[in-house]
C-alpha cells in the first residue's frame, strides 16, 4: 500500500509543475466532461463529478475551465466525445500495470501506449490479464502532524473506512468507493488536511524487486503518465526510498 502511495505522490508532484500544468488541466477537463456526461452536471448528485472537480481545484484549475468542462459533458457546449477504457500490461520484473484512458481515437491511443510499454521493457496484455491483482478503493493520505492515530482511527472507521495505516510521516486510509464521499466529508468536518484523496486501484499484494528494476518500472510509469490520453497509472510495485532516489 505504501508503495502505491509513494508512486501516486511522485506523479502528483510531477504533475503540478508549471511546465506541465496545461497538460494536467486538459486531462482533468476530460475527466470532468465524462463524469458529467455519465451522471449529470450536479456534483452533489454525481459523486464521480464531485471527485473530478475536487481534484481539479486541488491543482488550481480555474473555475471557468471547470464550468466549461461540465457544460461540454452535459451537452450545453460542443465538445469531443471521449471513450473510457483501461489497458493492462506488465512492466520489467513482471510487475502488473493498469492504465486508465480517455481517448477520442482508440486506434491511435492503443498503438502509442503499446509502444510506451515496449520501450520501457514491458508489454501490453489482453483485457483481464492483471485487473484481478487490484482492488478499487477510496484512498486518502493525511499528514501525521495533523492528528494522532487513535483519533483518526475513530473518525475514519465511524465514517465507513476499511483501514488506517501509519506510514510514519503520514496516515493512509482506505475505504470502499461507495463511501468515499462520506469519509471525505468526515475528514473535512474534523479539519484534517488531505495530502491526497482519490478513488484508485490498489495492488492486492505489493511486489518486491531490486532497486535497478524498480527504477526501470518507475520510468515506465512516468512515461505512461505523460501521455495525453492517460488519466491514471497504477502498479503493484512496492516502491522503496532507494527506487525514488
């Protein structure tokens, strides 16, 4: 679990660098459009849209951009139609990788993502080849300085969370996606700062590998994450501090 968190933090911090802010906003606009198209434009009634908007706000995406993406999704404004899919594959060392995609050209994206896998020493597999190795979870990270473990445990479990893990500098909390909104609301009511809050894919059994292989995998995950059509990348790699160095 901790490895998953470290990779997501790395991707998050990389994503908000000013030079890449425009690309990140473009990806978030797609997510908002698809969420609005599927569940309507009211974030109170549409949890998926609420999560997408919260993520956009967390990286300072302008309000006008968010509203425009919602209107494109609901059809009030003209916009592209994006197809949602997940690619599956393996990285160096046989580590499992899931890639969430939003694309307006399936054939183009398929070929480009396949090449990224191959250049990174991995290979894209058939649907279902690694999905069973992951659980879809709500995932939160709260700095350890914000609260003590017992207090956090009580609030999290009362709100419906499944587990709280102490990572040292932070706490990692997981929950079923269906209770994500209520767990988030409980943390906000308690004034806990959230370093991250997302519905994500968590590897059931983290895979260990040597530092060199781990760094190759991280480079592959970063290359995938840089693709315009990629919304999120997940692996079951147990990321160590040495790999991140």
